[in-house]
C-alpha cells in the first residue's frame, strides 16, 4: 500500500488512523490506495493497539436540525479522513437529558465530544474534569479556556450593510429577532456601527421581535407607516426577510428597485422561496463543523487549542439586491 501511494509505511499508518499533520492530498492518496487494494481497517484491532475507539459524540440542543445537521455533515467530512464515527445525541434543551447523553457517550469510551445547539451565545460547560476533550461548535462555552468554533456574526452584519451601501442605499432599516437574543443584539450593534463609520444612522430604530415571517410582515408594515424614504432593509434572519418581502410587495414596493433586501443565515428553504431570491449572509455551518472536528482531532492527538475561534461569514448576492 505504501508503494502504491508513494509514501512511507509510517505515513500510511497516520493517514488510516487519523494521526499526525498530513497534507490532504497525501491522506487522499493513501485512502485511494487502500480502496484499490481492498484494505479494510479492523476497528477492534486499532482500538486495542491505540487505546482509542475511533468514535466521537455530538450533543445538540437543536431539535429540528436546522443548525446541527450542516454542522454534523462538516464534522463527518473531517472525521471520515480518520475513519471515525459520530454518535449524534439530541438533548432537546433538557439539562437532565444532556447529562444522560454525556454519561452514555463517556461509557462508550468516545475519544472526544462536540457540543452544539441552535443559538450562538455562550453556555455553561457541559462538564468539569472530563476524561476526553470537548469542542463547542456554533455555540461557545463560558469557560474561556474551552475551545469553541463560532461564526463572526458582527462580521456578517458588516458585510450586509456594506453591500447595501455599495449599491447606493443610504436609508437602511434593520428588522431582527428578540432583543434578549444574543444574535439579534450582536447583528444590530454591528449594523449600527457600520453605518456610523460612514456618517450615517439607521432610517428607524431597530425593530426587535420574533424570528418569524409573521414578524417580518408586521415589522415591514410598521416601517412603511412610520419611516419615510427607506430604500433598504437588512433583516436578522431569512425568515424575517421573507415576511418583509411579502409585505413590501403587498404595499406595491418593488424589490430591489424601491427597497433592497438582505437576510441572514442563507437558509436555502427561505432564500430560494423568496420572491425575488434573497441575498443573504452565510455563516458556513459545514465549515464550522469541519473546523470543530479538526480541532477535536488535534486535541485527541495531544495538541489542544484553547479559547474561541471566530470564523468569518460570506455574503451570497441574489436578485433582492441586484442593481442591473
């Protein structure tokens, strides 16, 4: 196998066992050689040899899977290179259930645990003095020493406002979720600061409400009746933005000619169903999952990283802000 892949036997071992820092092309060549030769790793033998089970647990509070499924896909992409399996456990926002799953995963001797959820604000550590490394993905831990991979939501909001400014919009409003919600406040603050840096302010006070289409429709009606000359709306979520789009159309406003519209999350169910298709901010959930898994593998191999790791967002332009 080493000869076929053009590497040393030690490199073959690292590639198949998920150890060491190898170039992705090298790891891929080894895996292709293994497949060509019909090699199947014996998990039990590897476990006895290394003291590892080549399994990882993922505990989530995201019941509907809106965030945890893309994170899981990204994590599996990274862990699959090391031939590791993932146990997904849904804690359903229940602390007792979460601790039950934690004990269950530890009893199965998992090599590490990824903790995730549907909100980005910091949460209490899942446990103290655990025998395996833990990485938080999308959410963060209140313990600054814990490793967390989180989206830079302020960066996303800045990109949204800068995009609207580049399109010539100056009367920009912001409609978002509950004022007590971490994501809503972070995105609203960044939007306000980005405008202030250009000597501008929001066309109306931030409209806080719910993460729903119904709130988007209601808030847009309020905006149209109280604020004059609004030429763009940055929404804190795609659901809100879709509701805003409906209300604007009902009021006879053309999108984007009269009012440009930007959402947040790049949720395909929402952005593609919006009329017109919605420009949105993508937090790259799969990328967060991959990064979390890679950091977990590093910790398992004795090279842990501590503290929050911020990942930039991307703006995905569509017809709701197209000027041509």
